C-alpha cells in the first residue's frame, strides 16, 4: 500500500478562511444587525485640555428617531477603581474612562454618544450638540515634552531595562573613527482596513453578546465584566474575523466601552463604529527621538556604542517600549551603554504597533551602523559580519538558535549584493539612480500559555478550537496545518475555530506569539486525542494494530498505520464505529513549565533577519 502524501507544517495550502473573506461572507464586528438595534455615534471633543462647562442636547434630542444622548452627566454607574479598567496589556497608570467626568484629557476625546433608530439620525443629531468648554493650556509638541521626560518607578511588565558594559564614554573619546546622530520618528497611527467597531446584542436577563474589533476576546470579556458588573458567564465576546489590527486591538478601545454602556442602560442592542477621523484619537505608535554614538577601529571592529531614547506617552498612563536595547543585544562591542525615558503629552496613551520598540530602535540603530560602515569605508554587510555576536551580547546568554550568518549569505546571494557599487550615487538604471542597502532585523521569539481543544467526530471530521484571534496573519490556517500534521487528516476534514471568549483560554494575539502558542496547544490537544484514538483501535475486529503504542504508529491519510509496515493500518472512521464513539475530545494547555522557565532565564530567544532593499 502506498503511503498517502501527508499535509502538515510547511505544506503549501490555500488559506482556510480565504473563501469567506474574498466572497464577503466573513462577518466583521460592524456587520451584525440584531433585531431592534440602535445606532450609536460618538461626539468628539474639539479642545485638547480643559473641561466641559455646558452641553446643550435639546436640538439633538428633538431629531426623529433619537432615543438617548449619553454624556458624563447621565451615564450609568461604572466601576471607580483603576484596577477594574486595567486590561491584560495595559501600561501602569490610570486608564482612560470615556464619559467618566467633565475633564478633557486629549483632542478628539469622546464626550457624548447619540443613540438612534438609524445611523443617519444618530450622525445628524450628533452634529447638533453644542458644547462650551473651559480651556486649559496644553502641550502636544514632543520637543517641548522632552523637558518633562522621566523614567517611571513602576515599569511596564514587558519592558526590559538596558544593561551597560565597559566604559562607552571613554572608548568613544579615544576612538579615531566615530559617528553620532539624532534620529526622529513621528507619531504613526495603525489605521487598519476595519475601523474599530462594536455590536452589542442584548440577549435579555442581563446577558450580552459582543461582536468587537479586538485582538483578544477574553481580554475584552474581562474588561467589560470588571467595569459594568456583569458576570463573565453573561458576557460572550466574538471576533472570528478581524480586518487588520497590528496592535490597535490589543487593548479594548473606547467604542466597546461606550457601546456596552449604552446597551446596559437601554437594555437594547447597540452598534457603534468609529469614523476614520476618530481612528486618529486613540492608540498609536509613540513619537520618538534617539541619539546614537558609535566608534570603531580602522578594521571596522566596534569599540563603543551609546544609545539614548525618549518616546511619548499620555499624562494618565506610562507607556514604555524596548527601544534602546537592540544594538546592545545584537552586536559584539566591549563598551556599550543606553538610557531610556518617556515624555508625557496631552494625548491619548501611545501603545503597541507592529514590533513595538524594535521597529523604532532597531531601525535607528541600523541607520547608525550604515553611517559607521561608510565612515570606516567598509561594505555594510561586511561591517555587520565583523561585529557579529554569537550570543546575546547585552545579557551574555546563548541563543536557543541563531541563523543570522546563514541569512546574510543567502540574502546576499539572492539579491546579488556582490554587484553593489560602494560609491554613493554611482548606480543607475537608465535615467534613474539606484540605491542598494541592507540591515539586520531582530524581534522577540515569544511564547504564551495557551489552551486548545480537539474534537473528532464519528465521520472523521476534526474541530480544533482556542480563543485566540486571527488579525489576518493566518492563525486559522496555522491551526489547521498543525492538526493535519499531528493527526494525518486532509485539510478539508479539519475546521479551526477561534475568536470566541467561550473557547479554551488564550492570551491576546500579539507580539508574534500567536502561531507558536496556539499551534503548540493545538498540537498537544491533537496528540492527546490521538492517544485516545489508538486505545479505541483495540476495539477493531482482529486488532490489526496489535496493541501498538504511540511510538509504533503514524497518523496519515485519515488512517492509523504501523511504522514497521505501512500496509497495515485502520481508518479513523472504522475505529470510531468499532468503539461505538460519536466523538472523541481532548483539551490541553501549552506552557513553558518549570524547565521552560529555567531555560528562559538561561537562554535568549530572538528571531533574526537579513534585509536587502533596492530604491530607485
């Protein structure tokens, strides 16, 4: 018997959620319309700092179809403790509470919500609300905010302080080759395709179902329960499809808070969608300034590196990022020092956006590395090879694995780097100037405790589930591939379920830990299920597998076969029939464990990349 081709990790397959997305049958948070639903429209502050002196609502309330206008004056009771508003990834501080009081903390702050029978009525009524403010002096200028920069005593949980080594100042002063520069990054806003939206379905009896644009259904579920006094069992959050996020959905944004507040007050279903303009009023990558000094020997060997950086935050929370550590980790240099601070402004709190900290700090450091290579008259790729570190140079720990040297070789060969001219402005394609550049990339290789379940039905169909999210990065397909790899089933016999707070526990989807964490949990659940299936195989007439152990069998092509003789096997559906099973289920949790925690302390985990680019 020929062994069927096994589909699994590394196989080229179509995205399992692709059909729903390209045909429009995938429903996003704003595309649900429960019976009797009201439409909410947010009124935003037009000042940056101060307080609301008066709100005139009469004109808005007179619009046909308007049901309610929510403000700080008539909102229902909400929790008063800061701890109730702290979500899974919140930085230290006092989280923003929309309609909490009359104070204005940032421009665009939500100050009212109009609830109406139609979207058009809500939007029109919102335009009629008149607000009088008591204006206070504000600052949103990052350069001015630098005068207030500081390092908080309470650090964000995922912040890693830099560790200096040697005497960078003395080495820099003594060096004959040196460069220094200041680099600035303006504020960046996520602006994913899907704007932040929430549809709250009022189920009655104090129960709600929340369709939300979020990267963590269970994070949002806890947030809602803590603030509004719901039992977790009475709140179900769904986010099976997320139209991009990359950090903007890690924390619950104010639209879900306002939609739930309105639904609870009115005991009706409510939909609230932020406008594209309002997408600029919440989370964003912080503005940053970074100063870098490098020195080197004529051979190109680095002798010192000094890095200082400041990033922006709000006045009510202290967001911090790992900005200054990347060069200290990545390159072999005997003298290195770094310093980091944050500068408060009258804005919403900055937050995570696509490789937070590294996208800022690593990019700036690589720019400085290029400038140092040019000063030393050494090829940029060769300069990085000269200063290559086999270990985490800041912490002095070995890596679990590192293949950056190999990436340099393969990338250079594929790009044709050896054909690069070292002189600036010397390469052309017709009338266009051509620039070739390269850089090293680094990011954390992270793993978070995650649970998953696997359920095999009598017809041989497998369902794997976890509460994680798919922000467009392919989590559905990863889960299905891992399941196929473990149980040897074809992809069309596997369904992946995610984006539901009722499913097995999962952290927010972020930090690039999603595939590793949910994949490991799915694998464990499928392995546990496989063990149960093999035990049930003893019920098959004649016991063709002869009481084999897990080490003795393969799962491939929908069958359990002997490794020693692939011609001997039994179909999974035959096992289910013989054992009179309608289904087999297993749930497992993937976590580092004690050994893993010890390994985390002794070894460093980073992903590395060699980036080559052409600019015309």
